[in-house]
């Protein structure tokens, strides 16, 4: 049986995550790691639930900085599990995508844990690469 809206909210509350409903299929939550607050969105579709920090950082306009940033996140995408970095227009996002068919609370919790762990582990380095050249 696929994950329902009610189950999604129950999973969030059971694990102590704040959760605000934004529309029929979207919720917002947040967490803080080492003084850095991350806002993320949960989007429920007929087949998937997406947990996405958007933006994780803004993509720099300088081509050399973009290459350095993209190289780093490609390396990270190869090394990390369950989460991935992606580019949406001018923003780098960190996302976890979970199929909702037969999704259980432990798997959902793993997704939230991966999102928060990798955000905290890699934010400083990725943000430095994304900063404008001095």
C-alpha cells in the first residue's frame, strides 16, 4: 500500500520533525546542524516522496567556480547513499527520493536521517565552492 498524506505527517511527528502543510502535496520542515538551519520540502506524488533542501546553495555564475562545484558534487553523489545533489536552474539542491509503494516508517526515517546527515557533513565545503570569488 502506498504512503498516504496522513502517514507522512504521522511519520514526521513520530520522529520529532516540525511539519507545515503548504498545499495538497507539499510540506515544509527544517533542522539545524552546527548552527546552520536547513529548510526542506516534502513532496508527495503518486509514486514517490521527495525530501529536498532547495536551495542547498546558489550556483555561482563564474564558469570556473561552477566546474569546481559540479566536480565536487559529482564526487559526493558517487560516495553518498540514499541522497543526491542536483541542479535546478541556478540552485544546487540536496534530495532524497523514496518510492512510496510499501514504504515503511523506518525507510522514511532513513531518508530524513540521510538528508540531515549529508547536509551537515558537506554544507561548509560545498558552500565555499559556491561563494563568489573575492
